[in-house]
C-alpha cells in the first residue's frame, strides 16, 4: 500500500524539477519512481519474513513447545 504514494511522490518531485529545465533529472526521476515501485514489494516480503522469524524465535524461547513448527507460530 505504501508503494503507490511513494512512487507518486517521486514522480511528482521529478516532474517539478524537470520543469525547471533539467530534463535529465526528470527522466531519472521517472526511472526512480519505477524502481521504487519494484523495490517496495521485495523489501516488504523480506521484512515480514525477518519479523516472523523473530516472533517464532521468541515463542520458542519463552514457551518452549515440544512439537511446534514455524507455521504453528
């Protein structure tokens, strides 16, 4: 959900700087907007996996279940 506003912000800022006469920064901003759009889902998946792993580790350390896997946590 955060990828769309971030992409829009990068795109708007790049177009504003492009209006000042610097076409290279406008094109770079458009490419940067698409890069943001591609990176957000990947970073979200990695972040969720790390947080889920930490929660699982805490459950194992605190509750010490004998027969529970990652999916159970």
